[in-house]
C-alpha cells in the first residue's frame, strides 16, 4: 500500500513537471512595453523575459507602442497550438517582408523600420524569427545567408516590427523619427485670414509637408457644432490635400478685442 502511494506521488509530480515544461515551451507569456534605447523611445515585445521584437518607428498611422500591442495579440493567438521551429518563417509581402508563425502573419517589415535598424526588411524579419525560436527553446532552423544587423545579433532581444498587415499608400513614407511644429489655422469661411495656430506632431517627413491646418465647422442636427482640424499641404479652400500620419495636438487663439 505504501509503495503504491509513493509511486502515485512520484508519477503525479512527474506529470505536473512535464505539463509545466510543455506550457513553458509552447505558451510563454507574451507582453509588450515602452522602453528607451539609444536616447529614443521604442516599444518592445517580450516572450517571458526575452525581448524578441523592438519597434522604433511609426507605420500605417500607428505608434511603435500601438504596433507592439497588435503584434503581441497576434503572437498570443499563434502560440495557442503546437509550434515547431520551421513554422516561424519570413516570406515576401508587397513592398516588404512578413514574419509568419504557421499561417498567421505576426508582423510585416517595411523599409522605414528596417532602415532604423540598419538592416534590410528580409534580414530584420529573419532576426525576429530567430528570436522567437530561441524564446520557445526550439532547435533553430539552419541560419539564413544574410547577416543580421550588428546591434541586435548578440542576443534574444530583437528589433521591432510593424503591426500593419498590408502596405498602405503610406508604405513608402520614411516613418523614422518624430517632430512637431506650429502652423496657422485657416477656416473655410475666411480664406487668408489667420487668427489661430495649431501644434502638429508626427513623423518628421510628414510634418515637414504640412503648411497649415484647415478648420471645418459642421452643424449637428441644429443641436451643436463640431470643429474638425485637418493638416494639409496647401492653404486652399478649393482642395484639402491632407497629410496622413500627422496629429493636431493643440490649438491657440489670438485675442483681438478685450471686453
């Protein structure tokens, strides 16, 4: 009786240990966070304590942290089943490279992000894939011929990726860095009369294109008014040439009359 009890306990402990090991390998905790690297804010995607993806740039209108959140959710969903090293693979997508886990797209790598890491889209996608394989404690697939960027090749901490599944019209934009500036606000009701100013922010290449902010005044069922602010390339009431990826952070007014 005592021997059976001891045998049952040993088998139970072994089973629990095996289940714990399997869970650790197949479903590591996936999370994301904001961090600072080289004096800039970046977003990191982690598997357990290992940084596997580091996002440095805006893409598709998403900030690095927003992109990291999307990538994290994709990884969590992809890791719900069994994963083999060969399931983690980069493959070409329109205008870049995609990193897949099985048939699920985890992240797409375009020129702006790759350039921020000193790599090509393919090399960066392969690096992130290798980081995920190592974080899963899987036997890596034979290494790719193209070398990974020096800054990230050292360890599991890997570099960022984009949360955009397909390239948009903005895919060719250089999203590296950010900037802000003040520009005039003009109303469609008073072309050429600038009585206000707006602070805009976004990727530097986009902010540089903004010449002003168009103020649109809309009535809502005679119950209220809505003010919309659109960053534009030209100051014209004939055509609103909107600049994508730029936000209006603040507005200012010039007091003309003191009552």
